[in-house]
C-alpha cells in the first residue's frame, strides 16, 4: 500500500496556514493603527436672530483646536474624544452672507464649541424697512448641498422671525469669558459656561443644550 499523509499531519498544515493568516492580519491592523487618523467633517448646528448667528460645533472634549473666522467663512480643525475614541475633525464653510468677524466670540466647552457671530451691519444710508427680508437668512451656507449634508438647525435656540421681539436674543451665559475672534477676550471674563447649559438668571433667550 502506498503511504498517505496522516490526518494529524493534514490538520497541522491547516493550523499553520491559519496562524500565518491571523498573524498577517494583526500586523496589518497594527500598521493601520499607527497611521494618521482619517479626518472627519465636524457636525454643526445653528440658529439666528436679525443681528447675529449662534453656531455650535457638536463635538465633545475638543483639543488642539484651530478656529479661524473671517467675514466670509469659518475654518476649524481639532481633535475630539468620544468614549475611548479620539478623532480628527475639520470644517471649512462659506457663509450665506458676510459677517462681522471682529465682533464675534467663541468658547470651547466640554460638550461643544459655541460661537456667537455678528451679522454684517447694514449701512447707515440704507432704508432698514426695505431690508427686513434680508435680516433673517434663508440658510447658513452659500452652498445648499453642503448645508443639507452637514448643517442642522439648533431647535433649542431657534425662534421664528415673527417671534424675535417676544422671545428676545440668545442666552449668552455659556460664552462668558470666551475669546473674541479678533484675538482679544470680550469684556472682563466671568464664570465659565458648563457645556451650553443656561446661566443663573440674565436676560431672556432660549437656554442652550450644548
């Protein structure tokens, strides 16, 4: 009778091949783990009043942030943590209309980055009655598709244009002690906001939910 490979030898070969495959996968995983993390688009939400915007970057525990606001757009880069995950995020948007970057403020909070952005003021020569329709923007961004994919309405701060006088301006308590977009902190600081929760008192406005 010709000799045949024993069954144990056959299984031994299969086991060796499986071990090699597992080792290769682990090595590949280690290489991928050491690579630069893919950059994600930072999610944002917004609300407005006739004179300003309230923009929130909805990321927790933001670190190493770079925030650049111009009269036409906003650029953001930074890392954020969710549970054990740490990811890189960026955002580059062009506003529907020009804003006043110099007079705007922002603050990095535990659960978000919040910004109060002033709209460009109307020229003194303009008749304000003719500009009522332009005070409230139809959307945040010039790019409709980008708005649809990346921008949500901040319903906690939203008011209808007809309700603004009744509901009042934004609750700014979360931005106390924040940084001015022009590089100077506004006012004399104050108690830090707690992730967008409303402060103790202060004039009207809708409370933030971070």
